[in-house]
C-alpha cells in the first residue's frame, strides 16, 4: 500500500481568477510507514502573488522568478504520484489548481495519474463532527508537534499531514497475541513480555451472579438471548 501525502501553496485562493501554484510538496508512505522519499519544488507562477497569500506562506514573486515554471516539473510530479493513493487536506482546493496547471501543460487531470484521491479533511469531519478540523487543530488533537510551523510550507505541511493521517486511520490498539503480530512487534522494536500478566478468574459467587443475570435476560427476551446459558 503506497500513499502520497500532498500539499500546495498558491498565489491566491481562486484558480478561476488565474491564480497559480508556487510550491508542491509530497511525502511518501508505504505500508503505513513514512519513507525517505519526497517530492518538493518551488515554481515560478509567472504572475504576482496576493499580499494575503504572502502573509500565509511568506513567499513573493521576486523570490520565485528564478524557479522552473510548472511545465518543467509536471512530468516529475505525475511520475511520483503514479498509481498511489494521494491524500490531500481539503482536496478540492489543491486539485483545482493541479488540474488547471496540468491542462495548461498538456497533461490529463490529476486524478487520472493516481490510484485514488482521498480528502483527509472529509475524513476528519466524519471522525470529529462539529469540531475544528484544520491541520493545526488535528495536530493538537493527535498530539503531533507543529511548533516549528511559523508559516505554511507545502513540504512541511505534507509531512504533518502524513503524521495526522496515520493517526486518524490507526485501528484500535490492542495486545498483539498472534505469532504474526508478535513478529511485527519485534521488527518494530516493541518488546512484548506477557510472563508477568496476572489472570483473575471469576469466583463461584461471581459466576452465580452472572448466571442469575443471564436467566433474567432469558426470561425478559422470551428465550431469545444469543450467548450460552452456561457461564
């Protein structure tokens, strides 16, 4: 399973007003582990950057005029995301800019290059309805440090997104009891020592109380309880 966490920075908020990408950052995750592979480019947007956008990411057009234009990095981008599940926070925003840039460069829409496009913001809203689900809020909720995030940056935000998304999609934590799980735990450096576990068995009085409750449930339900009659 290969995921690519992707984030962008732009010259402004509205792609329909001609705003452009200025930065793309991608972090790769394979089998729920962040790898050392990434994709990161700054892009000459060939236009001015809105003052409000500069306040968010700190970049100006003068700083980007010596960077490649999008068409020069497009092939590298689509090769990096090829056949991966791409995860983006508020995916519709980024996809709008990516599709516009790819069309301008003679490429297909962004989703045609990845196996799946997942919006982590939508997933967060399902998990935490009625709560703040910005990347900063999710970092705080899941105990992920973002103190070094003074300004937005595509690669930094993609890395934070990777940590947040792994936390959001982690299954219920439990003791690893199978041989396969135990081997996985050893590989991950987790020492599972069960020799000190204490097993407490029910007393005769507790078993009798349990059986009395079962009989009462059996009576009320008309004999339809599903678990065994014997404790």
